[in-house]
């Protein structure tokens, strides 16, 4: 198991949690339930991995967010039809 990056003492566990994400256009936020998250058993820090953050941000950028309700499950978000195949504006790859 990995050590917590926040307290550097606790052990990390995989959990799911509800997160709130601002849409790329800044018009509103959405509630995303059952999101893969990481929990520290010592300091109780709850956060998402860099990979999960990238998946959410890319998906929100690539879908028609007008079709997205106020709340969605993480899996349902990732299954939504994309307008583009990939994020052509992400130069980190």
C-alpha cells in the first residue's frame, strides 16, 4: 500500500465517493456519484487519482454537457457519447 501524500503516515484505501465538478464552460457544476477515490486511514484525506481527474476533465470537455443532468454516476459519465474522439487540446501526452 502507498503512503498518504498529505500526512505521509496513513495507508491509502480505494473507495468511491461523490464529487462536484465545474463544467469546462464554467456555467455550472455537476454531482458525480460513485467516483473512484482514495482515502487515508490516518488523516481521512479523500481525493481522486490524477488519472481519475484526467478522465473526468477530458470527458466533460468532449461531451455535449447540455445533455448532462445535475447528477450522474461516474460510469454513466464515461459512457456518454463524445463529440470528439479525444481531447486534441491536451498536449501533455
